[in-house]
C-alpha cells in the first residue's frame, strides 16, 4: 500500500512538486501539470494526461521526442477542463495541439471541453483517444486505454519531433491506436494514499484477468498460473485480436503495474518473445519494465504494437523524457558480429586422448549424470538444512551447478578425455551456479582436471588420489576455511586425508574415506559457523549439520560407486 503521504488529499499535487523540482532542468510546472521546456524549432504540441498514480505515465513521458506536456489529475481522476486548457495553452508553439488520453468518461468530457476552449482562441486542437484494452469491450471503439497509451503517445511525440504537420501527427496517432492491443492481469489490488484497504482484493493463488489501471479488478478470476502458462495466455489472447493486415514486425511491451519485480517481468518476457517469434513476428525494440502503472498494484500486461513503414521509425526514434530515454547513437559503437562462447570443450583444442583415457572419460560422463540426479533428489533436504542459518538456496545452487556441469560434458565431443571433460564441467558449474559455492566447486574441479593427462596410456590409483588432493587444496586456498569452520571442508579434508593414508585397494580406501567424510559431516551439527553467510546466525545453526558438508559427503559416496 502507499505508505508515504502527508494529507492524502494533497498527495497528487505534492508529489508533482517534488517531481518538477527534480527535473527542473528540462520541465516547468504550470497549473494542472507539466510542460517540456520549448524546443528551438517549434513543433506540434502533444499533450498527454489523465489521473495520477500511473507513473511513468503521464508526467514521466514529457520531454524531447515524446510528449510536450502532461495534464496531471488527482489519483485515478480525470483532470479538470481548466487544467487541460492550462497545460495545452502553455505548451502550444503555434503549430497546433493534439490532446491524447485513455478512453474514460471523465477524460473524454474534460479534454473535449478544453479542446473547444482552445479552438475558440484560434488554436487548432485535435483529439486522439487510446483504446487498446481488449478485455474491456468486444467493440474496439468502446475499449479503454491502458498500457497502449505508451505506444500511441510515443508515435505522436516522435512524429511531432520530426516536424510532421498537425494533420499527420493526428493521423499517425490514430493509426498507432488502431494497431495496438493490450491484455493485463492483476495479482493484488492497489491502495489509495491514506486508505486502509486496497480497492479490490485477489484471492491467494488467483489472478484477475483483464484489469484496468484505475484500480478496477479483472473481468474474471483465474487460478494464477506459472510464468510460462501466463505468457502463453497473454500471447494467445492478444494475437487473436490482431488488426487487419498486421504485417510481420511488432513493438512489444511487457509492463509492470506497480509492484511486480523487474526480474519477474524479464522471466515473463523469456516465454513471450519466443512465442511471438514462433507466430511469425519479428520483435522490434521491445520494452520490459514499468511504463503505465496503477500505484502499488501487483500485475502485468502485454502490449503488442503492429508496425508498418510509417510507425516503425516513430517507435524506434530517440526520446529523452524524465522516465524514458531511447538513444540509438551508442548502439552504433557495438560490434554486432559477436558470437557467444560456450563452456563446452572446443574440439580444435583437444589433446588426443588415449584409449584408456577415453574409457575413464565415459565413467566421468556417467558420474556427472548420477551426481546431477542425486542433487535433484536431495534439493529440498539440502535447502531445508541450509535455511536454519542461511537463505535456503544450497540445494538449488547444487542443482544448478551439477546440471550445468552435466550439460557441458554432454555437449563435449566424444573424443574428449577426462581432463577436458572435468575442466569444462568446472567452468560451467562456476558460471551457472553462482555464489561462493559455485566459484569454489568450479575452480576446484579445474584444479583437479589440471593433474590429469588425457594422453597418458595408463592411469594409476595415485592419479585419482592426486586429483582429489588438488581439488581439496583449491577449496582451502580459495575459501580460506579449515576443518572446524563448519563448511564443506569438514567433509572434504577428512576424506582426502583418509584416502591418502589408507594402504589397501582404491575401492577399500575410497569406502573408508567416505565413512570418515559422512561422520565428519554429521558432526558439523555441533559446530558454530566461522565462515560464510551462516556466521552471523551461528547460534541458529547449532544442532543442524552444514549443508555444504552434507552434499559433499553425498557426492563423494556416489563417486565411489561411479568411478
């Protein structure tokens, strides 16, 4: 909910004062809103507006290449005709005015009255009403405007900045409007300043489909799906309402309504973009972020803007508004020929592996698969014991790391030897798992790989023991911990010491060393963490084993069976 306010009735005016002070180098406040400081060359004035609570719309979109001025009403309330007139009159540069807004009754009335007042003074004034919300009505002309405001405003602002006539700016605005469609969903309602409860509520595990940006709930409630399922719903529904002769190039907006995190929007775009491409469209300059919000509403919307030869240059044109900046010049410095590098083994750099090395490489492949399966099986348990003094992500991190290692190995050529495979696995683990654990595992796997010679004709037990010691030494050097610090070393170092000291066969030595590792890992429940994220919550950790030590012991036991 909105927590910072003085007098709720003054919220809109006071926030606008702060906003204009912040951007006083490019904006000026006038009664009813803000205007951009005038350009050196007069142009058509594009005046956007509506109620407050939608930032960056509307005031944040004022600036070169975008709107000339914004009329700012009270929260979710149409500005008065007098205020629309005031802002338009101040922004007029002698080339005419276009008033543009969402299709709401109050806005239609007040902007319409202001247009008559301006025309009475000889100012040629046009009106473009945005109607992008496909959920609000089956008939296009009856629809309200939501995040599609952005595409229409952007098209007209760019046209005006390019020196287009009033007739052309109006025409292009109407064209952009006819080629824009939006669908939104809400996860939670928004709360007005000073109010105790939100304007509407969404039941836990559900979402409102077809929300409005003035605090209106959706037209129906559905079970809240996964991000992938939601992406499919949004794409399927919006594309079903495509305009006639849509063409193959589109602008796309994945818009947050106020409290949906950017990372969630990126995740949603990950599903949406491939679906749009699979439908035959090329995405041009997509936008993901908060562009038209509804105070603190939780929710998202998808807008598709079908481009043509006239609209695409307007969509991609530079703009410099307070809350939105698009600049093409810096992109000219980028080398577009870059091809992503893979962590898998480069076939050209391979050492020719011996027949014996290739046999061992096959065991490495089998072991990597088994380790990844084990981490998936134990993910929940490892996360549970990590949560006592950490953030509960150890299981997830081990899954990501072991999966990444397995993927790198599977993508490697069949003729890769064990050293090449383990080195590639380490680099991939470090890259994908992240965090301290990911770095330690990745670098230490590489250290172990560096002790192996893929060209060797034979491999002795001592070679594996030497690789284990290199792995352990790397963990110590990079992590800076030791036995007793309640880390994975409490399992790894006893294992390595035992393996080196045992005089029997490798099979017997490994089994005995695993027993020591498991015992030492369980005994970490008696210790207080001395390193890492768990140290500040050391007391909570007492009585529970270290997740890193437990996962290390699990993997060492499994490797004994695989290798």
